[in-house]
C-alpha cells in the first residue's frame, strides 16, 4: 500500500504539498496539483481517514444512536438516514444503547474524540445538559429531548386515540392495552391516550404493563385473555407486541378477528408477514428518518440555524386482524 511519502516522491514535491492537495488547503499551482493527482492515481493511494480527521478535525461521519437494533422499527429508520447521508459523502456509525445512559454517554464521548461531525439520537435518558457540551449538531429522532434540540416525532397521543375510535366504531367494548416500557416517552403517550379515551367513553381500562418485545407481548396477552374472557380487542403499544398478541390468540384457540381484534402501532414490515395481517397505526418511518437526516445536514452547513421541531402523522392501515 502506497504512502503519502511515496506519492510526494513520485510527484517530485514535498509531503506538505501532497497534504495541501488532499485537504484542499493553501495555494498549490495547478500543474503541481495535476502531478500530485496523477501520482495518487498511479500509486492507487488511499489517504488515511483517521489521519485526515485529526488534521481537519472533521471526519465526514455522523453517529446514529438507537435503543434496540432488534426492534424492526429502527432498521427502517437507519436505512432512511443512510440513504440521505451517503450521497452527501457521510458515513453513518450505528450505536445500540439498550436505553442505558452510561452507554450513551460513553458513546458520545468516544465518537466526539474522533471528530464525529454530528449525531442523530433516539433516547429517553439524555438531557440538554448531556448534549450541550458536544459542540456538534444534534437532532432528536422519534422522541423529543429539549426545545433547543431539533426533533422529528409523530403525535403518539392523537394517533392512539384514532386507533381506539376505530375499534369502538367496529363494535369493540372491552379493549385491553398492552403498554410498552414505562420509561419510554412514546409508550407513555400511547398509554395516556388509552386511559383518557376509555374514561371519556365510559369503558373499563384494562392495562397490562409490558415491553416492546414479541415474547412478552405473547405472554402478557395469554395472561390477559385467560383472566378476562370478555376482552374483544387488544390495542398494543407497538407492532411487535401486537404480533405477540396474535401468537397468544392462536395458542389459546381464539379466532382473530372473529373473536378478538388486534391493533398495533408503528407499521413495521413484520405486520404483513403474519397471518392474519396486522391492522396498525402506520408511522411514516422512512420519512421520519429522512427528515431527521436532512435537518442534520442543514445544521452541518449552518450550525446557527434555529431548532426546528417537525411532527408527522400516523395513518390507520386496516388489514385482517380487525373486523
């Protein structure tokens, strides 16, 4: 593998001149620039990206922090971010935090020391005081962190109410809610919408606390349906739990949707891979990731641009898991 010193010797110039050409810094005569570029091509020289980042204090790299890569909601977001950033010359480094604040802080510190250019963050634990010292642009994704940090979210509360209105309009009377993690903002908003709606309709609230996981969704649903055989609908806090509910119904011999309607939330691709296919509140997942990446690019170009907060809407997607 060729070195910068060999490129300089091939072009008949100093190492400093090659460095100026590579980094487009300082004056270099056009003939000299052409000679350096020819030497780079002839020797198939690839500049050391780490060395260049140390020199320029930038790396053309962004960090994307998500809670759980196994949740199918997040890979779709990651794809959207990469589709925006890659054509603009940025590499995206993915970090899975497991909702652990110490992991998040260690990641941010480590990446900042490597001159990361900016971050897109999905977090329930990080606050403004954690992010303010970074001195690089940050965009919050899926969950609002602080008014000073731009964000892209959806209206979880109103979207959940629409899901419940649909179930009631279809004749459901005893609707149980599989709630997501209590510390997650999106889960809290969906649970709050459920409680408010059921109170307003004069219907009993039946809440089973859970996690955004398939296995717990299945076990929690089996517990609910075994204890209360009058339940005629499940509103799950996300699609993964809703698919767990479908599995539970199948194990118990309960027919969906004839005997039990199941409603999810998110609109992940898994929802069309199960039988019956899942009715859900479809988030514009790709558009959310795309918008967050575009906002980060805008702040990379102009760090002083004001914080923008974009809220998108989820749409009801009716499939076979509801009547």
